[in-house]
C-alpha cells in the first residue's frame, strides 16, 4: 500500500466518521423498518450460538447489536464498535433502555477491533464493510480476533433493485458524480468469495434477499433518507438544484406508489457468512 493510498483511506474514514456523527441524532429513528429488517436477517444468517461472544463492527444505533446480544443470551457477550461517537451514544442508550447486561459499546475502528486475539466467536457487520478503505487489513484483523472456526457474517447491497434508478435520478444533478469505488470487492458474489478466501476464510455462504421497504409517502422517504448515508447524495447536488432533484426523485417514487399512496422500494441485500481456517 502506498503512502497516498493510506492517506486517502484515512480521509475516507474521517469523512465517514463525521457523516455518521452528524446523522446519529435521527439515524434509523423515523419509524421506517429498513436497517432493522436487514440487521435482524443478518443476525439470523450468522447462526450465533447461545453463550458465545460476538462483535458487531459499525454497530450504529444498535440494529444488529441488540438482536445479536439477545441471540448469545445472558451467558454470552456482545460488543458494539463504531467510529462515530454519536452512534455509540445511541447504541448505549438503547442497550440501557432494554436493560441488556451482556453488551458493551465503544468507539473504535471496524478495520482494527481492539479485542484479544482468538477471543471472539463471531463478528457481524450490517451495511458497514463497504465503508472500510482497507478491507484486506480488516479481514486479517478479524481472522486474528476470531477463534479457529469462528464466524464472520456481513450484509452488503446487491444492486439491481429500485435504488439504482433512484440513485441515478438524483446523481444526474451532481456536477461530478462520485468517483467509482477503487476496490469494489463487494459488488459480486465471486469477488466477495475471492477476497475472503485470500484472507484466512473458507466455507463462504452467500444469499441474496429482496426486502420490500415501505414508506407511507414520498415526504416520509425524504425525511428518512436525510437521516441516512443518503444525505451525502442530496448534499452533492448544488443547493440551487436540490428542489429539481427532489421533484425528479418524487416522480420516480410516484411510479412505484401503491393504490394507497405508499411506496415500496425493493432492496436487494446480499448476506455473507464464512468461517476462519
Ligand atoms: C449504514 S450504518 C449501519 C449501522 C448499523 N450496523 C445498522 O445496521 O444500522 C454504517 C455504520 O458504520 C460505521 N462505520 C463506518 N466506517 C467505520 C469504521 N471504520 N469503524 C467503525 N465504524 C464504522 C458508521 O459510523 C455507521 O454507524
């Protein structure tokens, strides 16, 4: 890795941290079951065992951390790590409100979780790994953290769903559309498998699920999206064109509307589960 690549990675990490810190007050709290359904499906897919230790990388407000803590039970332990302090506070609050005593939440880097080598039975990450600038370093760290035969399970977007045209509709208004990711290792099953197998993992299982996420109407979509990573898509549109971009998005959303006006967005999610050698 060159010095420039490392510097670019650090810049990306800082940008992600500050974005999610800004989003943390309203993230996943507008009553739309988007992150929750994906996180619960991931936790089920991870096949966590009662009494085991699980680390949730990029835990956000706790969408996967909480079901993971319940799955491992009082004899087990769940640790949530997030780079954004605001998200850690949200997750901590949720854990306290639910009275879960087997959970610890801390600020940390998902690329290098600070845990004892060989001390973790499973690592889960819902909609996180594509934010990591150095996935190879992250996989090396996960292999060190996990017990032999430990599980790594994560969710990523699979594309080819209602989000692609929506994204294209809005990014048409961006002066220079965001540059393509350099390392799109998560964009196909084969690439994911190859990446994992090159870094101490085997028995790779991958499944794709189409979740229908329902918004009561277009304004509800806009409110929700403003409190997700989508905020950066809206902010990339020059201020004077944002109304036009929103109108174009509304037109697309209307094309998906049900007779009662609700909008169902098909979201294709890829679930990956693998084990250390
Ligand atoms: C799309 S959110 C998903 C949050 C949560 N897993 C969920 O399903 O709702 C991505 C999360 O990953 C976190 N994140 C991104 N890069 C990270 C890194 N390098 N280390 C730790 N957390 C990171 C962000 O702060 C954010 O909370």
